[in-house]
């Protein structure tokens, strides 16, 4: 799962204008590392009803966009938001087949990021596409993805991805911790690998409160996500690497005498409250579970003030 | 190394929620934790579970859950999340109260779901009462006695646990032997904590040896017949049996209600105030936590625990009184009539206030007799209601039910299409017969020879659809169609929630 974090970090730098729709739920491995990303399901019929009900709670951004794939009206709103800006091409991250509702977007030239080998699959509809093979993750568990994009974009995007990989490696243990290699095979075909050596390294996750997927009735504001009168909050993080780190929520407007509880995947964590300026960090050691989207939770005790605002979320050392 | 144990997800309210089922579940979890790795799915994420039992957000309880689930349901507005959990993760359901109409109404279930529940209980009466409810908003106490709304729980559960043979028989009479073949009786459980000693409890409450304490407990509802107790005390005082609050042997009589008043259900305070002689010896404590409630029950000479009418509900206060060895007076009805004669005093329903007054006076004169009956109740409870035995019986029911099929969600695909000739002679029974036994989405075409004929029909019979559709049918949409036949196409949701 750490491949998703690496890939998302590289692609965000190489394709900064793109709007990502990660259709990898119930895992969604790229979502957490791409703060403005939309998310959804490629095959909602396979999802158990309880998981569908859970994912159906979440909304994102000022337009309260839902998870794609659960409701036709919601899907239309997501597509309108995702494809609404010509200067921001749509990048679809797909675990498998292309959902029929997305065929028009694919025909219109959306970029595709397909898990596994795309070489043997029938070409997607629409304009011809070049391919960058991407290999990422620890050397013991390498994941293969294919980025399908306009042929003319292969060379410049490959170059930007390569630069991004070098920069990310420098942040995460240096060149000795990574094998980075790749080449431009033809003008429309390239490959790039960023493989971790030794301990698994993942970029720290730091998300502003306003960018989080949440189940509150309101909308985020510039400073964060106001809880209003809500006593509970769930946050959809997406698929996370199976590793231990500190889960932290930065909150404003708390009463330290009535500290909230922090939950991960529905279970309360042993959390502590730490003041920092006018805000507080609510933090606990946590271990993410692979294979499913992680969900953080916050519960305010009776008598806690109603003016709390979630400023940020971190999952880091 | 410890062997891996099976996981059990228990959907339940827990303390600090103020109801007996939350307390019951807390105690039961302590016993079940000896058999399973228990997780408690609770709407209150900050609820208190026994040590070693994690409290789970119900929305995520399906994740990493095994096939074993237990749902604790009572007729309480706070138990809606348990019903919704049962729909998604079926397992064994404990019905603390076979009548669930109040729960369904307060958890926001749509009218057709309630109509379907009424129909499953008494199909003949549901058509009339359901229409009164749906069209005129008529809702009476009779509805709660006639319609138990337990049909969905019976159909969606691998097994159902009730606490008395009365409750099982009542379900069987309403729903038939086939639908209730998986209903098991497991007695209520004794609280896992040790009850306080009587002397210490009385000392904490400031009661001296000469005080004869009559206790009632729990939420004050009309069915607990406080009217009978008040009349009994008032009459006894008026007749001089208890003079100025003192019996002939000199004992001072006191009545404490250890619980909260729900004025909207029964105005206990007002009823007491209307009888000054009773008011002089009575006190209502308001809601008590477990420790304070235990003190009151252990300190009491008599727990008066009446019910009429009773739908088979169980009583946590009674279990606590058994554990404490406190003498209990119950109504000779429903589940209480099953208790052994040497374990409780059973009060006949006829002439209850007079008999209750005489009984209280007699016990106040001879408190040793009350203690004797209390000891009998404790012996019965230790034999039948001890936590290890009850938890083992739950385990047996859970394991035996794992392979039992339950009613599931509707099959994927387009909903079935039914066609009825929408002639002027079409009447509700024909529509009800066509829809009988169906659950989930359904399309019904009321076919007409042509569109002008359809228009005439709707003009001739204003309110056509409201009159034709049974109370268990929710109308989602209507369309006038030409194919496959001209007519009115109804998109319906039938029966229980999907």
C-alpha cells in the first residue's frame, strides 16, 4: 500500500493541474496523499451494503461532493466537478475495468492510472494514449501501475516524474534508501521505478481540515472544518500503508477539561491532548490496516463546547 | 500461548445510557467475554463496556466482523441503531420487549414499514388500524398491545432470545409456529456485581431498623400501576391499618420510587400529591446510577414490581432484587406468573389495590416473612439466572444458529412487474392479495383499456391510490404509460426496510 503514497506524491508534482478521481475504494490507495482528490468505486455492486452505507456518509469540499459510484445523481455532480475545467484534466485511478458512467470522460481524453499491467488490456476508448510504466513500493512488494496519457505528454511527464522521485528520495532517507531508475523507451512509452530498500518509507501525511472527506452536515471553511453542534465526526482517509505512526488532529475551540476521544476504524485510541498556541493536538499512536480505507473518528464528550474547528490531520512519526 | 477465540459483535446500548437494557448488556458482556472476543457496537462511542471489550462505532462494525452477532433490542427510542445493525449483520437478537411499535415509530421508520409490521402481527386488523394511523393520524395505546412489530426481528434473526415462556408464546400466537421456531427462552440475568449488604445499604440511606421500606424502581410508566400502589397505601392509611405512617408494631412505613418520572407517560408526582397521606411517606429519587439503585434495592423490605398490561417485557430491577434477597411483589400476569410461588408474592389483577394494601400491612407487621420470601427469590435466581449459566446458554444459541438462513435484501435486478386490471370493480383486497408476501421494490401496473378510460377511473374514484394500496405499501412514484399496456405504473416499496 505504500506504493500508493509514493505514486500520489510523484504524480501530484508531475501533473499539478490534474484533478484525481481515485476509484480504488474500498481501499483508495492514492486518496490521502492528494488533498483535492475525489474518490469512488469502480464496481459498487461488489460492495457489501454496510460498507456502501458507510462510504455514502462522506462528503468533500464546499459543494459536498459524494463518493462516486453509489448514486446516479451524486455521480453526475462528481463528474461535473471533475471534468468542469478544461485546464485541469481528469486523472482516473482505476483498479480494474472502466465504469460505464465514466466512458464519456475516457473518450474525451481523461488520463488513466491503471493498477497492474495495462499492456494486455484492450485500449481505452478515445484518443490514442502513450504509457508510462510505474513501479513503486518496497523491493519485497513492488506494485505496477500504468499511466496512460497523450503520447506527446509522455516525455515531459516522465522527466517531471523522474525529478519528483529524486526529490522525494532526498526527503525520505536519501539516495541509499531508494532504487530509482527509468528510461524513455520510445516517444510514447517510458518506465520509471522508485523502490524502497530496507525499512518501508512513506511520506508524512499532512492534510488541512478543509480538504478532508467528512460526514458532517456542513461545509468546510477557509480555516478548517467546523464541527458546529455535531458531537461526532468521521473522516475518510483512504487506503494507508500498514505501519505504526502518530495519528494527530489539530483542533481549535476545545475545552481541555473535556478532551475529545480519537478513534481509528471505529475503535477508540489512547489519545492525549497537547496544547500548541491557541489550538490543541489530539494525538495517539495508531496502526493502519491495509486493504481498506482508514477512517478516523472524533467524539466530543457531553458538555464540550460547540465551537470546535478541525484545522488539520497528520499521520506521521 | 492462548488459543484464538471467535469474535462476537454485540450491538447494544451501554451505560451511561439510562435504561435497564444497557445495564443488562454490560453484565452479559462480562459473561460472554469468557466465551468470545467480544466487541460492543454502540451508538455512544464513549460508552462504558466491561474491561477487555472494545466499544465500536456501529457504522464500522461490519469490518473485520465474523459471523457471530448479538443484538439487544427493547421498545426504546435509543435502540434504532441496533435494528439497523440487525438488518446489515444478522445474528441472534434478544427481544427484551416483544412489543416494538414505540421503537419503530421513534426511530423514523416510514409508514409502510410500520404498516408491514402491523400486518405481520394481525393481518385482519392491520388494514383497519393501519389506515386509521396512516390517514387520520389515530394512534392509541391499543395499537401497542395489538401490534408487536416483531415480525422483522423474527425474519431477520438467526435466533431470537426472550426472557419468558409468556413472551415466546405471545410471539408464537401472533406470528405462527414456523416464524417463531427459532425463539429460545433464556431467563434474565443476575447483575454481575455483588449486591450491597442490607445493613450497610440501609445505613447509607439513613434508614433505621424501625422503617419498613417499600420500593418501586425504574422509569415510572402507567403499566407499572402506581395508581394501584397509591390507592393501596392510601386506603390502608385511611383504615387505620397504618396510622400516621406507623404500623401497629410501631414500624414507620416509607415508599421510595428509585427512578425517574416520565410525566408524558405517567404523572407520578401529581398522582402522589393528590393523596396527602401517601405524599407524607413517599419520595421520588429521580434517575439513579447502578450503585445507588443497588443500595435502594438491598435496603428495601419489599420491591413492588407490578405490570398491567404486560406484553412480556422483563425487569432488571426484579433481577437486582433477587440478587439482594429482597422480597418482591409482582403481578400475577404474563412473565411474572411464571416465577415460582416461593420466590415472589404474586398479586392477582382483580382487586389488586385492596390486596396490595393488605399484603403490605401484613409484611410490615411481620418483616421476617418478607425476608423469607426474599431468600426464596434469591435461591431461585441463583439456580436459574446466574451469569455463567446465562452466558453459556447464549453461547449455545449463538453456535446452534450460525447456519440458519435469514431474510436477506432483495435480489439485484429490476423489480418485478405485476399487472392488475384497473376496472371500476378493483378493490383493496385484490391489490392486497396481489402484493401479499412480497418484500422490497415492486412495480404494479393498473392497466386500463386506454388512457381516456384511465382518466375516467381516476375522476370517478378520487383518492384511488390511497384507498387501493395496503398500509404496507410505500408509493415511490407513479407514471402514466402506454406500454406494455396503457395504465398507471406504480413504483412501490413493500414491507421492511431494505
